[in-house]
């Protein structure tokens, strides 16, 4: 297994957000974490990469328990994270945003250079000196993915990569994620509905009110419309 | 005309050091979000270290090398402080960070005197720049020209550092979003340490470069830090360019202000700062946002008015205090009166800080204005004590109305810095306007009326005033005004949405706190029989803050306990040791790091301790509503 998460309980202050969340991702697999707004998708991701201080449970990445490591150590082991709200550095240019994400090449993992990312997202190549704050939502989404790729991760958590994007950009995003998969990356994406996720995912989990409610293949999920209707946005 | 040019050049030369120190402060703030009060102390240490090194190693290499080595050594000290102290308090409320770094400032003041002695030191001239050249028949020191050129050079170097190196890009990224930077695999710890070291290096270099121009003194830290605060408030915290422009502006204003208003030259700077704050509250080159941080609160426990039992307990304590004159001598009573005065002072600051969420670093201004007001009333109008005790605080009130109007436009560290700057301006007026205030000699002969002139009489007067004052402040907490104030503190936007004018409410709280501080100050004037500029000075403000912190920042009236303990301790300490600042600074640092809830907060925690929840049982089991929405 590439990533094994089990018994994850997370809190924001007094509020208990995640209840014994667990999921697994195999080597080179694309897994979707589905759920409505507020179901606990982002908190799950943030807990895995060490950004929720108040949490318990186990996160095993490439066979090693990383649940007590600080976020930068987890990132340096090759577990990349692309946040939902993009969080690009608005004052920094495209090139500088990439520079922040840059890490040493990792043996056995695809190595990313700015040129390769410009090939993946040609729009970005045309605005290398533009500050992140002066870009459209779709361009910012490409930038935040590219920035994480610059760390040469072997696995990426993508938090709602299609959110708020024009259909044409969504297609481009799906192509890019498939390219990443071909490069051997393991990927977890979170989404509110099946439309985008079914294009690219092998398996899916459904989370609702902080608990995992379903686990199975995309085919199984499509064959069970009642589950889909109960837990997902249309 | 030529005279004006010379004056302008002199101003530019002064701007260089000011820029170095201010840019250091700004860079540190940008990344760590800490306003490093100890920045003035590092400036001073830089000057002292450079003095020692250049004194020992003569010649050009000794001099310039000495400056550089001194600055690097001080930067290393700064890095050590970051690792040992600041890393523990990055998550703490801003007030705690300011206080902790102020504690370090206090310690450095005593250490400097311990190492280098109390006398002013005269450094060597810079080799190769000892002369002056003639401009329109006037002499301009060549060293000044060097400094004038140095400013833009350092600005350029910093720009290159931040835009052309990986380290600089990481720093700029961290300035915007620290969490994201760490999610991308950057170890922030060392980024913070290196940024802090760079900032301290700049401060120390600013100090070291001053030794050929001015004497090295053990009080140069506080004078520069106030100027630096003014510079970063005008230029915008976090902006190096802003620091440069504002440093030039402030230095020029100082240089020309002396010509216009020789007695109160700070006024010109104050006026410019006021205009900038009204037009652009975040400074000329700053950014509006500055992510508002949560209020001072560490934990949440709703405040309640006292129960009947608690009221009885308080009444008993007051009764016992009233009986003190029957059992103790004059000295104990005058100490008691002084403690009472500070109880009211601390309670007024506490009201503003905990109920209003406005942590003032210049509350002494209103205490001192009350004291001076009473002294003016007695000296210039010949009124008796009873009237002066009313008139004096009016001056505190007026000061709070004026300064408060500007201050409540800001929040957090900006608020703290601005209150400090206003207090310092008030101090410098009291210090410089000798004709009216007597300057350093103060105003003497402020004696109480006959009935209150015995230690017993004055003690009872103070007790009466202070008990009523504290009671009124406490009643305000549980009045509609107090609720509105707490709403404005916890969420300004939501308070506005339900019809509370947040700024106006905070302004009112500022004025209330200033007035009660003024009452304490007026009492203080009659207790001492005199008024000096010290009543307005920074240490007085910080005493108040420490009392509040010691009592407990989250309590309703913890400052009362804090003031009694702190003042008694301080008076005892003064009689025991020469190094009271070192001890006091150490206590402040310790308090912030190890005991952040204060005495009363600690007791309340203990009283309200909940049995730990059984494993797995979340807040649901404890009857606390579960938050459904989660990101």
C-alpha cells in the first residue's frame, strides 16, 4: 500500500470533526474521496499531511508511520498536498511559486522541472513572470498543482481540483491528472460529486459527517444510485 | 537656503540607521508576525559591541571589521533568543510576544550597564571619514555622506536578496502563507531563525554605524524603538521600501521640526503619522489585510457576575484593608496607598485589554496626564485637592478622547505600537516643555488637603476612590455597554451587523480606561506630592501590562490581584537588588512562557476543572454542540 490511513479522529478546538476515518491507496492508484460540502474531505487531507494539530490515528505512508511528523517532513517524503482554496502566493510570480515548491529529485520518482509543467499546462508557460494574484481561477488551480509537482512527489492529495472551473478547464485538469497517473503518481482527489471523479478514479470512498460511509469501485458506486443520492451532491 | 540643505543632509544621514533598524523589524514581522520589542536592545548591543571591538582593534580593518563582527555577533545572540524563547510563543497572542521581547529589553538594559558600566561611551571616528567638506560655506561630515549613500545601497541589497535568491523567495512566500510553505516541504523553523538573525543583524549594524556620530548610552534602546515604531506605522509593517521612505520622512521631519518647534519637535512627526493613519491605516506601503488574529483569549469560559458569597468575600477583604491603619505604621500605609493607586491603574488597563481586546502599550499616558492635570490645577489655578482630583483626570480623559480616536482605527500590534508612540510623544512633551511642566525637575508641592495629609487619611481616601473605581469598572463589564464591547472584541463584523458601532464602542472603552487611569494618576500626584515625566514613561505602561498579565488576561478583575502582588514584589525587589530590571525582565519572560494565564486565571482553571472525558467520548458526550460543517 502506498498510503494507509486508519482511526483518524480530528478536532478543531472543541469540535470533533473526523470520527475514525480510514482509507487506503495502492501504488499508482487514483482514489476519489467523495462527500458534500462540510463532510470532512478537506479535514481528512489536512490531517493526513499534518496540518491539523489536534488529531489522533495512524497515517502510514510507504510503510512508515508519519502521523507524528511535522508537515514539511511529510512533504519531503514525497506526499504532496494541493489545498482546496489553492493558496498560491499572490505576490510571487509563476516561476517564484514553482521555486517555493522545488525539492531535490527523488530516486525512482518522476522529476518535474518548470518546463515539464508548462508542457502540462501551456497557459502557465505564457505568464511566467506574472504575479499569482493576477491570474484567473483556472490558471491559479494549474499553478497550485504545478507548485506541488515541483516537489517531485510520489503521491498527491488533490482537494476539489475541479471546483469553480469552466468545463473546458475541467477537461484540461482531467487530462493533467491522467498524465500524472501515467507518470506513476498515486493520487487521491476529493470531489463533491461523481462527474469529474468518475473520469479519472479507480476507486472511491464516501465521507459524510466525518465518517466513511462507503468504499468501493466507481462501477459499484454507479450501480447504487441510492448511495449516491444519499451522500453526494447532484 | 543653504542652511536648509545642510539640515536636510543631516536628516538623511540619521535616516540610514533608522532605516536599518526599521527594515529589520519589518522583515521579522513579515514572516514571524512578531513585533520584536527587543529590536532597540539589539541596536544598542550592536553599538556597544562595536565600541568594544573598534576600541581594541584600531585602523581601517579594525574599525570596519569591528562593525561587521559586532553586528554578526549580535545577530547570533538574536538567533539564540529566537530558538530559546520565541519558538515557544509563536502561537501565543500578540500581547504575550510583545511583553516577552520587552522582558528581554529590560534584561539587556541591566546587562549592558553590568558589562560596560553606566557612563556614556565615545566611539572612535571612522578611518578615512574623519573630515568634513565645505558646502555653501558650511561643514558637512564626510561620514554623513557615507551614511546617506549606505541607505539606498542596503535597500538595493535587500531587494536582491528577496528577489534573486531561493531563500528570499521562501521568505516572501512565508510572509504570505506560512502553513502552505511548510506543506511544500520547507522547514519553517530555520527559515524563521535565519530571518530573525537577518533582522537583528540589521538592527545591530544600525547601532554600530552610530558610534562615530553619537555617544553610546544604555538608554538608546527605548528612544530608537519608539522612532522605529513610528517609522513602521507610517511605512507599513512588513514593507522594506516603506521602512526606507518612512525613515527618510521621519528623519527629515525631525531635522526640520527642530527649526519650527524647537521645544516639542516630536509634534511634527506625530501630525504626519496621524494624517497617514487616517488616510491609510495600514501605512504607506503596507497591506490592508494583516490577518486579524484571535483576541487575547486562550480558553473560553463565560464571565459571570459575582455570587452573593463572592461579594461577601470581597466586602470582607475591603473591610480588612480599611482596618490596616489601626495595625500598621506610616511606611506600610504609604506602600499600601501606592499599591491601591496601581490597583486602579491596572484595573483600568485590564478593562480595556480584556473586555475591549485593546492591548495598550502606552496606558501610562493617561495615568501621567491625570497626574499632570492635578498638578496643573494645584500649581496654576490654586484649587484644593478635592477639585484637583476631579480636574486632573479630565486631562486624562481629553488625552484618551484625542489619542483613542486614532488608536481604535487599528488593531493588534498596530494598536499596541500606536498607543506606545502616543505615550512617548506625551512623555517627550512633558520632558521638553520645561516652562509649563518643569521638564525633568517635575512639579513639586502637590499636597493633599489637611484631612488627607496623614498617611492614614490618605490611605482611606485612596481606598475609597479605588474601591469605587474598580466596582464601577466591573459593573461596566456586565452592562449593555460591556456586552457590546465584548461583541466588538470577538467579532467586529458581526457586532456591526447587529447594529453596534464597533469602533465607537471601543473608543468609548478607551476613554473610560483613560479616565480611570487619570484618576489613579491624580491620586498618585498627591501621594508623592510631586509629578515627574516618569509617570508617562514606557516602564510605567509596562508595569500596568505585567500586572494585568500576572493577574490573568482572561479574568474579569484579575488585575486587582496582579497589581497587589506585582507592586508589593517590585517595592521589595527594589530594596533588595541593584539589578531589578534584570530580575523583572526575567520574571516577565517566565510568566509569558510558563504561566500565561496569570494568578487568577490559574485559580479559576483549578476551580472549574472538568473531569477528563472518557476515551473516545467526544464533546457530544459532554453536552457541547457538535459543529457539523467542517472544511
